[in-house]
């Protein structure tokens, strides 16, 4: 049995995610094997909000070099969670909205 904290790993703190927080859209990095139903369940359980939509995307890792050695950053899966207008705001993004 997986817990909600195994599905939602951490919030994304970027300029675009702060702008979307004003529209009640919150961005999180999620587990690669999580589907939209798991993400909705985890967000509703952790934050106590009502989710209306979940959009997911996979960001491929960038190619990086150090000297003549090449490698890739980790590939991550992100989820943009939209909540209802009557739900309370999520605490991570409160300071950006004000």
C-alpha cells in the first residue's frame, strides 16, 4: 500500500508555478509510476482540498558535461493540480499569491 507522500514528492518552486498559484493551479514533482487518479487522491488527502483536474508531464533530463565526461540529469514527472475555488489554498504557495 502506498501512502500519499510516496505519490507527491515535493512542490515545484518556480516563477511559473507561483503565477499559476494565483489561478488555483499548483505544480508538484510526483512519482514516475503515479497516474492521475493517484495524484488526485494524494493531493486531496495531504492538503484537504477538492481537486477538479490533474495534468501531467514528463521532463527529460538535460545533458550535462564535466570535462570530457557526459551525463544526464534525472528525468522527472510533474503534475499540475487544479483545485476548486471554495477549497483552502495550499500553504507552500501562500506567500507567492500575496
